């Protein structure tokens, strides 16, 4: 039975969860990655993984709300601790540093974070495959199927390049990002807005060869979070470039998401899972889509599209805040502010019914943006 709480109350709970996570992460000296929905006890590692930038980014977001120097110090320390990830051969360095070091500069004016983010952008841009005009997943990506694999997830690595172009004025960042976004729109996004997770290409010619899903069901299922990365990634591409073609893709992908999400709005992990409704949901996908829609609501020029995007984002946020944030009922003893029921990788059996740190990140981003407008 969903609660009747407001989005303001949801924001307070999400912030409370950042505070309780900081206590736990500091005591256990781990980057929090995921916590079972049943317990709320964080699992994580000292060195961090591809999701760890979202933890530092949650702290930067908290600093933006609180203005407290202590929060900035903690956020900067966790961000700089990610420096060894620069050497990983994976497109995920975009996730790692766009969500942490970029915010460190944008929200905290940390020069150390700015330098770290620029180093990461250099490395990400250098991963581009010239013939294909895309950034493939790389040899050390956490989910991948070969060096010829390019995934929709990478659209949310591009904000690192959009940002590097903005702060340096260097066109090479823009060229790589525009080429990747254009190819992704062409290769991954169907006419009805449905997005396929992975496309392979011929390394000699750069031509598209085949498509598949790694995290959806079967070989072709529409993986919900991939759909969400697409909405967010193209919305961010539009914000950075003002190219209408990216706005159109983001809106089309969001329309597909809403058409298939069902009455609950928080979707199952794959739109095409044959066992629906007896499968895991992925609340993080709803949080990512709401954050993408709020970019459109803020930056699109067409008033109707702005309004539609805002209404859709609010509907998703209400569903999350009422039905998926703890506490769910008076007897709920789990930590407050957990975003329940995200699914990392159903096929691999990783964190299939968990609170996952990127879900919290995009929920807090959405609620912060929403609160600025109210
Ligand atoms: N690879 C990013 C994700 O699991 O969403």
C-alpha cells in the first residue's frame, strides 16, 4: 500500500539516506554500491567500482543543498579516492567521473576535481573508434561482449565530454560526443522509440553488424534501464548542444517508456520479460527517466513539450516517493530513505532486488531540480 507522502517529504528522506550512508561508508571504509531491499545494509568495496562516482556525487548534491563545508570536504575526499579508476580501459570512466569530479567543480569549485575530470575526459575521448565513430565499451567494462560492442549506457558517459568541451572550448571533445550520439540514435533507437542495449560493429569498416541485449530478457528484450539511459543521455546531449534531433530522440524514447511502463509506472527490469508480472522491477530506471525528463522540462523551447516532460517526471517521482522509499508503513525498521527494488543485472543474478547507489543519485537529482521549480 503506497504512502501518501509529498515530494518535499521524499526529498528530506533521500537526504536522510545520504547522511546515514555516509556514517556507514565511513565506518566500514567502503564505497557503497548496493543494499538488499530487505535489510538496507550496504555492500561495497574499498577501491570502488563503476558505480562509485555516484556515491561521491550524492555527497556533492547534498553539499549543494546544505552549503556545509563538512559536506564539501567529504565529497572531495571520496571523489579524489576514485583517481585510480582513470587507468581502467572502460567507457564506464564516464559514469565514474561525470557523476563525481564534474560535480566537484560545478557545485564545489574544487580545482583538484576539475583536473581529475579533465584527465578522465581525455581518456574517454581517446577510446573513440575512428572507423565506427563510437566509443566502444572497452576491455574492462563490467558488462560487455567484445571490443566491437557499443551500448546505450554510454550515452550517460557523454556528459563528461560535453562538460570538457564547455570548460576547455576544445572541439575534439565535442566531435567525439556528437559522433557517438548520432551513431547511437541511428543504431540503437527504433522508430517507435524502443532502444536496444547493444550493437556490434565491424572493426575494419565501422559498419553495424548485429544487435542484442545483455541485461534484458532473451537476446532482444527491451531492457528498461537501457531505455532510461537513452532518455537521460539524449536529454543531456540536447542540453549541451541544442540540437533538436537529440531532443526528439529523448522525447520519443520517453514516450515508449511510458507506453510500456504499466499503471505502476515503475517498470519491470525488462519490458519484454515473458514472466511479467512475476519478475523484478527496476526503480532506478524510473529515477533516471525522471531526471532526464526534468532536463527537457527545463531546457526545451516548446512549451507543450516542457509541460509534458514535467508532468511525466512528477508522475514518476510520485510513484517512487510513495511506493518505493522507506519507510513503507509504521512498522518498517529499515533505514529511512532507501530507494527499494532496483535490479542491476537479472541475467547475471547481480543485485536483483536492491537499493543501488545510482538510483539514489538520480532520485536526488530529480527531487533537487523539482524543488528548485516549486
Ligand atoms: N552498465 C550500466 C548499467 O548496468 O546500467
